[in-house]
C-alpha cells in the first residue's frame, strides 16, 4: 500500500470517528435529494438540538428569568397556588338561642298564690288574679278563708279595690308587707299590707273580720268605703258589694246603670254621714256613707248632666 493510500484511509477513519450516532428517528418521508450530510452538518444539528433543549431543561428544573426581566417564576408550587379554586363555605342557618327561663305569657284570669297562713281552724290565703293584660298589667288581690276539714265552701273578700295592684309587683318577691291574724272578741281580725310599687312602697293596712266562716272587710274610714263600693260596682264584683252597702243602697245601685270611668272627686260631711262625689260619663255619682261603725253605704244618688 502506498503512502498516499494509507493517508487517505487514516483520514476516512478519523472522519468516521467524528460521526455522532443518530438518535431514534421518527419515520418521516425521505428527502428526494441524494445530497449526503457530512460530519460538520451532524455537529451543527447536535448543537442546535442542544440549544433548543437547554431552555426547557432550565425551566423544568425550577430556574427562572433574572429579576430584572420581570418574568414570573413557573415553578410547580407557584402554578398550583395560582390555579387553585378558591374555597367557598356552604351557607349556614343561624338558629336563635332558646332561653330555658322564658315563661309563657300571662293571660287574663291567671291566678297566683301570694301566701297563706293557718289560724285557728281556717286557712287564710292571699291570691292575685290578672284582670288586665295591657301594660301595666293589673291584678285583683283576694283574701280567702277556708275551713280546715269542714264542708263549708271558702269565703272571699277583695283586698282594696278590684284591679287595684300591679300584677308584676304582687307576684314578685317582697309583695307582702304584712299578713297576720289576731284573735278578738268578735272573731279573728286579719291585717294585710301589700307592696304597691318600688316608688310607692307598702299600702295602707286592710283589715278583715273572720266571724265563724264569714269573712267581711273591717273598714273604718267612710271615704275608703265609698271608693271601694264604686270600684266593685264598676267591676261588677257582686261578691264584695254586699259587704260594703246596706240592702237599700245596694238595691238603688242595681236599678242604675253601671258607672263607667268613675273618678273620685271629694267627700264632705253631714250629720252622721259623709257624701262622696265621683265624676262619671254623663254626670256625677254621689255615695252617702254612714260614719258610725261599721261604715257602710246607705244611699246611692245619680246626677245627670242633663
């Protein structure tokens, strides 16, 4: 072999050694040209592929643009945060709290026991009954005397006047200022004093006589007798009216119309009696009361505006 031939073979072997093995190629149509790629073209192609692959590899590895370019990072954690769907809370229904201390509304006719005592052979009880549910609610207080072990029905008497007290006062704490019974020659004398309001304090004493099984108001002031009689008459309290008036005066009242919106005006005295005047719708009402004990209504006079 000549030296020239050996040199050519060495150059060919060197050129073959420079050829980079081709990656697996995707089937595509063969070029129609018969032009053959040389080693230089293969190197250029490999460099181009590497140049295209490097940015992708760089981005995939978590790299980003430099801060001065202002290109946001596309790391997986950032992408997950930016594409996350905001959480929405389901609508809730608020149930108003229920208080276990709320009581049922008071209704007309509701009755509560204020207190009771036992004296001799009777049970004495004070009862408050709601008579007006408009504010301020008012109540009628009744004293009831019940024989112990007896067959007689209880006897009752109104304390003061019908609807004469505030419901929430007489059914609250400290409603009674005094509730006592004393033995007298004529029977038992019961005394009652009731709290009228925090500002007014305790009422005047109300006295009752229990003679046998009969309970009657023991009233000394004629003016009080007149006011109690008119209040009981206006309220239709047939139970109390006979305890405050003589039979003739009671018959006179029953022949008249029931007074409406009666307002006490004044009393003036005469021989053995007192005349108390009340303003009523359509005129005046004059109640004559005997001053000698026991004080009782002895005459009822109606004066019309006409």
